[in-house]
C-alpha cells in the first residue's frame, strides 16, 4: 500500500509513519520469539499491539484525507483489527497463565 501511495510526495511523512508502525508490528512479534522470559515475551507483544494501534490511527487519517479509498481502508483496517484482536488475546492468555504459575 505504501509503495503505491508514495508516488504522492505531499503526504510522504504519513506514508512513512504507516510503513514504520506497520512493519514494527511483525518485527516485534519476531523478536518475541527469542524472548528471555515470559515478561519479555509479553512486553514485545505489547509493543506490537501499540504499533498496530498506531497503524490504525494513520490508516484512519489517510482515509479521512481521501488519500485512500473507503474500500482500501476497509480492507487493510480489517487486517489491522484482526492483528489487534490476536495480540490482545495472546497477551491476556500469557498474563493469565503467568499469574497461575506464580501463585
């Protein structure tokens, strides 16, 4: 999406933010694979969740400024919301399981 949009230089900084926050999601998930502890794993997934939420913001801004169409927004936003739901569920499960082990 960013590759297609980046031809319009007037909003390059927004496109750059979408690219950075969007790619940070997967980078932190991959980093979590080799976490040093459960709390480190949760921390990395939490960072991914924050980045997904930030990406959602930038996508809304692109839609609101007519830089992407409503169908484009809905398509990618659906993926973003699904990622957020998966991350929230994973973090909740990890925290619940971690508290059971501690007790």
